[in-house]
């Protein structure tokens, strides 16, 4: 739960009460968090992400939440390749015959 008493973006999107120990609250703010969490929920599911964040050490959760959000938004934009299409853009060397993307 955020300091103002408003639910976090994830709980706002899921239409549930944001409790004090909400695993999503530190990473999904009230204003923009709902839009970011919508992509995450659609691609990965809220329960799966909750379990994943609970498993990750607290010090690494912020970076994990950002990465999950980025991957979910990339997957919605490009359902086949997801974030790999950003890593290996068509202008990169990975389009050349005989070269690997992750050499």
C-alpha cells in the first residue's frame, strides 16, 4: 500500500484492496503502475509474477520488476520475438547469414 492510502497500481488494476505487505506496492505506483501491470498480467499472470517476486531477494526485486515490465510490453508489441527483437534489430549483424545473435 502506498503512503497516501491509495492502492498500488497492481491492486488498482486487479480491483482488490492493497494490504500492508503487498509484494507489488513498491514497484507499481498508483498513477502509472496500473498501465504497466496490465501488460504484465496479460503476458505472465499476476499470480506467477507475485510468486517470482517473492522468490527473488529484496535487493534485486526492483530491477526484476522493471525487467518483467519491459519484457511484457515488448511481448505485447511483438508476440513472436518479444524483447529479442529489440536486442537483435534488423540492422544488427545477427541478420547476416552464418552469424549468431548471442555470439
